[in-house]
């Protein structure tokens, strides 16, 4: 056993403390080196996120700039070609071609699906107008070769939709929106108004142009009533039985070309026109819009809704035509005319609205009701 003096013990304790301090310094030095080594990492991550965010912002701005420049340019080119072709083929006169150019440009510039729906209406109506021209020339007192339309007819059939499309652009910019009230009730209603607008236009045109060519007897829509049909059967030689055949709609027969006169073929054509409009809108919407799977699947409901809108628009147009638009038979020209006169025998209606005004009112009503339906459905 060794004995140590107090000084030696103090030196031993001091040596131990110095050793511990040196170990702590060494550990602290390692930790410090590690911290210093990793110190630039958060700064690097921050800079990476910053530059990534800037790149995304720049890319979005460039994409938006391209869309805001290229899409209107494409709209101008398409509209110019279509308007020129329509003028050359006498589907539009000069005033109609100029107004149609501006209307079509606005539609395509805001969204390709709006332009596509407008083109479907224009091309199909122009084509159907030229079918059966000889028969229509004999019936229609105001018949024009090729169905040539002026600026008043263009604006009465597209003015409301143009206002709605511009409003949609003001609220959503260059972004195509789905029909989704959860996202925006206002935009959903506006889009529904555009759909209803062209369903009514297309439905009325198809109904008029094809209905007049059918062999069905036109009947005045305001005189429709349900009639119980009965059929008689003979058993043996002397026994008769009345068998109820069901209910049927009947109305007063009128001459072809009478405002408010409808046929089954015409009503079916209106439904077909509405469905074609809705199908066009949905197909182009799938290509140009971005929405959730559920919302995208729900867009298919536009097709049956458009079918009903086409039928409703045609019926509203016929009701207005039968009540507020004059129809009479000219005994000299042997045609149905829209103005009273000494040689004109009245068929129906009052001299309050002309054909363009009837179209405008029926379009407005159909647009409002379709907009409300879209808000509730989508």
C-alpha cells in the first residue's frame, strides 16, 4: 500500500479533471465538426425549394402566356375560315358573316368546347336548311336560298351565349372548369346556361327544318288535349265490343309552316339535336378540363339533360309562336305568312313578337332553366 500526501492527492484529482475536460473537448469537437459539416444542408434544401417554386411559377406563367396568345390566334383563324366559307356558300350574308366571325372568335378564345358547340349548331342547322329546298320554297313565304342569315339572326341565336362565355372568362380566366357546384356555383350555372342556349337553338332548328318535311300532319300546340281512343271489334257477325285503346294527344290541324305547329318527327328531332349538343360538350370537356374522377363521371349527365333541354326549347318556341307571333294564310300567294293583310286569313297568334324575338325569349328561358338544373344536378 502506498501513502500519498495531500498535495499528491490534489494533483491526482486535478489530473483526472483535466482528462475529463480533454475528453469532453474531443467529443465537443467531433459534434461541432459534424454540425459544421451539416450546416449547409438546410440552406441547400431551402434554396432548392425556392428555385423549384420559382421554376414552377415561371413555367405556369409561360404556359398561361402561351394560352392567352396562341388560343385567341387559333380562334381568329378558325373563325375567319368558317365565316368566309359560310358567306361564299350563302349560309350567311355579309353582316351575318362579320358578326359570326366575332361571336365565334370569342367562343373559341375562351374555351374550345364552347366553340365546338357553336360550330355543331351552325354546321348542322346550315346543312338541314338546305335539305328539301324545293318543298320549303313552296311552303315558306320568307324562304331564302341556302337559308342565308343576317346579323340580327346571328345575334338572336348566339348573343346570350356570348355574354355568358365572356362572363365565364372573367371569373375563371383561361382555365376550363367542370360542372361542379362544390367548386363554383356561379360558374356551374353560367356553363349550364351556355349548354341550354345551344340545345334550344339546335332543337328549334332541327325541329323546324325536319318537321316541315315529314308526312305528319302539323297540329297547333295550344290546342292539344288528351283524347281517349276506342277500337271496335267484331266477334261473329252481330256482336260489337268497344275496347279502350289508350290516351293520345290531339290538336287542331294547321298548315305546314304555321308558327306553333308541331309534329312527332319535329319533337324527336329536337331531342336528337339536344343530345348531339350535349355529347359534343362532354367529349371536348374531357379533353380540355381537369377535374376529379367523380366530377368527370358526373359530366355524362349533361347528355340526357341536353336532350330534355332541346325538347323543352322547341316546345317553348312553339308555344310563343302560337300565341304571340302572327300566322295567317295568304289566299293570293297560297302560303303561310307572318303579317296580317287584306288577303290574309288568320290562323293563330298575335302580332307582338317576330321570329327573332321568339327565338331570343325561348333561348333565354331555356338557358335559365338549364342553369338552375345544372346547379342542382352537379
